[in-house]
C-alpha cells in the first residue's frame, strides 16, 4: 500500500543520491528496512568510493519520496524524517480496512488527527457518496431533502428549494471533509 524511498544521510551529505525503494507490505519491522538500506548503501559506496569509506557512518536516513497504491491516501503527507515504525503501523492498518473505513481514515488524517486518534474516531464518521467534487455540498443537500433529513417535504415544494444554499450552510458547520477514491467523490461527516 505505502512505498517509500530511503537515502542514507552521510552519503547524501557527500553528494551521493543512493535511494532504495521499500514496499512496506513486504516488511514488518523498521530495523529490517534500515539494515537493508545500510547494507545496500555500503555496497554501492564500496563500488563508487572505496578509499573513503571512513567518511560514512551509515547510521542516519531520510525519506526522499513516497507513493501509495490506493488513491484515497494521496492527500496523506509523509515528512523526510517520519517514523518508519509508524508508517509500518499505518500501512498494516490501512491494508485491513474496507473501502468505507479507508475513506474515513483519510478524512480524519486530513482533519489533523493522528493515527491512534483516527482509529478511535471511526464511529463518529458518516460517509456520503456524492456526484462530483464541484457540487458535493449541494448534492448532499439534495440527498438530505430526498431522504427526509429535514422532515417530509411535498414534491411540489421541493422544486423551489435552493440546494446550493443548503449545501453552503452545511459546509459552514465545518464537519465535512471531501475525499476522492477510485474516481468517486465522498463527503465524510466528522462529529
């Protein structure tokens, strides 16, 4: 699900860009990942610069890039020095989630909740499917009216309802987060 590229820092500081790709689905511990990174980097430096091996300490690392196999995580940001252990936990959790839960997870991360808080807040979220990202709130307002959220409204009155205004009022409440997943748009209500 999550793929990261790591670089050893002492070689980076000496002008080498020796990145190694890691698919977190294939690992269970950060120590295995770092051991593989340092071994890879040592081998490359022995080929490139064997007489200066003393300049390199092979202790520190940074994340140079990342990607996600599931588009719902595209809004999730990973810093250069993010904990690999934390990323492994997130990856494992995310792999075990169904689509609705993945959408909730992403919305909660976007809202600023940490990994542990996200799992505790799942029950406080409702996922709504909407037609497009451009009209998401007015689509939701229309669905709310049709589903009787505002009470029973006669069909001859519904044609006078301004769904855009209702959508703006719902949005001002600040409890909705928009998430794109597999070409569909969802609104997640976070209570």
